C-alpha cells in the first residue's frame, strides 16, 4: 500500500480509477487548487466523524452503482453486509458495540464516528485504493485490501488486517495515530517538507509547506505529490514521474462532496491546463550544455499533452539546460525556453568537476535558521554528493543560517564559511505570515499598536479573532471590522467554550461602559438593584448583560442576588475529604470518586453538600455534573495485622482489624491512602500496609520481537524473543512484566505482550554473503551457535532493527541484515507455481499497470526475467510477476 509503515505501494498510487459520473479555522473545507501541494483538504472536513449518517452513506453508494452487475463472487458495496465485532476504546478510537450483518454504509459511518474520521474521507479512500465505490463487479482482493492497510503488491494482506471490516477500522484508526503522534512522522503540519514526485528517486523531489494535519496524513499514507503532467491528465495517466493517489483523493472528494469548489464542473477538480508551467520553486536550477541524442519534440511546458508552441529538435542539436522537473529538462534553444524529456539529452559533467559551485544567477536567495535532523550529515563545498574535498560533518540538533537554495540543496553558513547540505536532512520554520483564526482564552484589551496603551476594545474570553502577525509579545488581530494588538499568551487555536452566567445586581446607580476602563464610553446608567448577568472577568472589571445591552462594570459595583438554595445532584470527580465548615480541618468523611451528593450552596472555593444524611463542605473543583463512573478494582493483600478505618486518616474510626494476608480490592486512591473492600466492609488503609497478591501465571504472546533481560533495570540481554513466542506472565513491575519461557525467567516491556497470538511470521529466503556467525540473540555479543559458510541458505522469519531472525537447517538464530543477500535467482524459464496471490503487471515494476490478480497455486509459464521479476504467460497474456513467489 501507499503507507510508509508498510513501505510498499498499492496500485492506486500510480494508476488512476475514473469515476462513473481542523485545520486552521480560516481554511475553506477544500482548496480550489492543489498545485502547490500544501493543502489538499482541511482538518475540519477530514476529522469530522459526524459528517454523514448511515442513511446518507447508503444513498450515496446506491447513486454510484444504480445496478450491481455481480453475479458470481462478492457483491457490490451498496449490497455488501458483514458482522462488525466489538472494539474496545483506546487512545485513537472510541468503543464500538458489536453489530450483526449490517450494511457497508453503517460500518463506514460507525467507524468514522468512533475514530473521528469523516465517513466521506473513508469512502474516497476506498475508491482511490481499490475503486470499490464504483465497482459493479468487485473482486475478492478489492474487499481484502479495501483501504490498502498492510497489503503489499507481492503478497496477501496480513491476517489481522485483511477483509473489509478490518481494513476500514484500521485505516480510519491509523489517521488518528498520525494526528496524535506527529513527532513520529516526517510529514508535519506547519513545516516545509521534502516530498517525492514518484517512487523512482530519479524523478526528484519538491519542497512543500504542509498547511494542516489532514494534508500531512495524506502524505504519510501516500508520500507522493502529483506533478503538472498528472494534474493536466484529469483522471488519466501523466508521464513517467507522475503519481496519482493524492490527486485522485482530491478529485473524488470535490466531485462527490464539494462540487462548488471545482473549477472544472463535472470533471477532475485538480485539472490544470496542459501547458501550465511549474512554479519556480519546483524547478531544480541547472546550468549545463547538452546534446539532443534522438530527434524529439520540445514543448512550452513539461507535459506531453502540451502542444501549443511545440517545436522539433533534431538529433545532435545543442541546447543549454537551465533547470529540471521530474523527467523533464528546461532548455534554451536559440531564444526560446522549452521543455524536453531528459531521456532525449546527453549532458556532460559540469566544468570544474564534482565541486563546481553553481552561478549566483541559478541560486535562489533564501533565509532562515535551519536545524539538522540527521545523526550525521556532510556539509560540502558544492551541491553534489560527489564533492568530498573540504567536506565536514554536522550533527543532529545543530543550527545554522541558510543563505540560498539550489534544487534540493541548501547553502548554509558553518563557522563563517559557505557550505552546502541536502535539505532532506534539515528543517527550517516557515516564517511567512498566515492569517489564522484564534480565540481569547481570557479577556484582554485590544490596543491600536504593539506598543500602545490606548484601548480600542475589551475582548471577552472565547472571542474569535483573525491573527495575522507577531511583534514581540503581542499578536496583530482583526475582529468586528477593527484591527489591533493583543497579548499572544492570551490566544489559543482552540475555542475555550461558552462562559456560564452568574446573576448579580447593581448596588447603586452605576454606569455600564463599553470597555473595561474608567474612561470607557458609557453605554447606559443602571439603577440601583438592576439585575445583570456576569459573563466574564478582567481584573476588577466584570462583563455583564443588562437586558439586551452588553458592557463592563467594576466588581465592587455589584452585589449578590438573593436566591433560595436549590438542591442539585452532582458527583465527586475525585476522592476528597468532607469538612463540617468552610474553614474547618476536621474530616467528617472521605468521599470516594463517583459519590452522588446534593449541592446546597457555594462559598468561595467550597460547596456545601449533603450525603448519607450528613451535611458538610468540599472543594468545588472536586465536583462534576457528570458521573465519572465506577472505579475498577485491583486485588491486594494486607502485609500484617492492620486496622480498616472509616476515613483516610490515622485518626479515622477503626471498622475492623484485618489479619495478615487478608485479600482486599482497592477501588480508589487518596494520597498515601487506599479505599478498599474487605469482604462486605468498605474502608481505608495505607498503601504501605498492602502488597500485591501472589501472581497467577497467565499465558501470553509476544506481539513484536523484543529482548528479555534478567531484571527490571538490567541492560543484559538474556534472549531475543520473536513475535508470536508463547510465554508465562508471572508478575508486573512498572512498565515491565516478569515472564518464563523455555526454562528461563526474565523481564520484558508489558507493551510488547498480547493476550492473542499474533500468528506465524512468513519466511523469506536469503543466503550468507561470507563466513558468518549465527548468534543466540540479536546482539554482537550474543552467543555464537554456529558459523555459516558463505552462500549458506537461510530463511528469514523476523526483524529486530538491523538484525534478522533466521533458520539455517534446524538451527534458529540471529544475523545482521548486512551479512545476508538475496538467493540467486532460480532458472528463468519453464513452468512455475504461484505460492501466493500475485499481481500480474504490464511491466517489471510495482508501478506497472495491473493486468489481473493470479490466484495462489496457479501454474504459469516463465519466459524471461528482469532482476527479481519474471516474465510469464498467463491466460494468453504476457506480463510480469515477482519471482520471489514462484516455485
């Protein structure tokens, strides 16, 4: 699939499927163009889990396929049904209740709502990955790999990921994984990032300012940017450096859900004119003489569809290359600037050798402080990896000033000298001002300039403003037609929510002012006893509503409104002590989290409550309008003979005395005290009086490969345990679990264990490059089990960093990946049998057009080879498959 996690591509990244018919608040749901690559869809649109109902989704599917043509095999998505298993709540998705035999539309909407991903986004992903939305005769593979999650081109999907329900749930959940862990990925909102045009590195890269998290998600999932040829092709193919995944996402989404955005109604929304010239920032500057090696057509833009102004160049014609863009070179021929396929040119090495520095005219001026993000990076005297003279090493975290850009290279100043380093391994913050919507987290006066003390307006908490620039500690904002400056510390990207009102009344005849200032304009004068509602506070000032008029009054000008107390039901959000008065330190009772109380009155930061026939005071901050729910229990046992007390206090009444070893269930925590149940009696004990219950041995499985150590804090590796290994869990300490396996006892990280067996790991045939030790653990200091001769064939079963778990004969052990190479290819002709379902392609490449899917166990005739690919004949057609899955 197109995800970085799987490091393989689905067909959808490189081929188009033609349809049948929060981001910054300032963003529109969809941009009108994606030519700059930085904004494909807004956060608000992408992460809207409530964007569709099941009925709306079903209506949408039926409109795409009015009549299903499937008579054998799987049915169309509009008719598809499946069981939706229960899913527990985790850090990325809310819980999902089990449902039997429900429609695909309900599955999509249920998952979208639980994971906070728009069902519209899921529908578009299903289309761009497998064309499933418009398929009238879908294949089994289309359902097994519907979202492209963990489904490589040359092998079946992993068992845990295969199938429509798994694919939809895991694909949607993965979007939240990207959003909540941006530091783990190279594509991040607000950063200038290097993005490839195509999987072929020869096509080059571009720099993209990714403007929101939704667009970052799309690049993580499909890490390629559509070039001009791809955009000019609509839904069709562009050139050899075109990619289509993100183009098609935008095209489908706009055409189906936001047609008002499209500048090409009824067609591909991303379409540009065939003779559109790329932005200057996307063209890699060059300065070199070149010779035309074969007669070719020079065009006015880098797209074969561009015919306007095209001219012919004869073989041996001399041109000057001034820039490159993917598979195209910008050349000067006579007085014209034209585009020619690089494959039609021969370019000699630059004068001056590998360390030749480009002319100043071809270097784009640029500024900013860069940060090195690679552990070790070479700074060179020229923008070429071939230039080693005078190179020096710079390391992660170091910062330098950028002075220029030449293609993917940045010119930087290091220790007073000029060097060049590759931009893929450095970051620079975008400093271009951008208007964004922000909110006041607390009231603030808006001044006329960054240094002025003149108050234009007093803005309330929650006010939405447009922030455009920063100066010192102030931000320039616009609101209600006014422009001014507020403190940056009082702004937030998230709206703090409405402010609840408080009823007060004026003590005497009092002016109601427009701003929180004694010099503020008087809106009206309130009579003594006028009732107002207080909505906000700013120092000694209060924002109030009097009738229909909003303004500001001093707190000293307001008195409380006499209101009879009304008992209100609330809940303890955390465990706390109840006192007999506001100022008392006497503990009446220790109330557990979730306890239901009746609220009687409020005094400063305390609330008077009644519970179980008692009346007392608790801190208001401990109360919640919502029941936090029951607290799950933890089994412990008393260390010695111990008193069980009525309150969390050493002076609390003794309810009973527990014998040593008495088992209790801990339900709550309050400082060093624990709320426990012993039999039918509830009370409190100190944590130091309790210990863990003798552990119950439990069978678990390694979810991923990991090292076992002899103790919680040890760095010594006892053994490297493979994914799927069965172990006995004995006890837990912090983030580690003690286990026993194969007669050994040790510790592993608890996060590596699973109650379910993740299943066997499929093997891969390799061979040793030279005489190599086979070790017991994934470590250079691991015990040597045997020494393998050069060329010894092994089967790779697992990966742990740079180490590979292998089987050599009957012996299992570990080797470095660098010590292994591919097994020499089998004879390239004759009859072979597929060992897995294989993609049958037109060319020997994962980007080749997919002809069909060949089932596992099919006999095919091999007629040739190209690297690891085999040319075969299947059902009368000739094409290519991966040789690794033939025997």
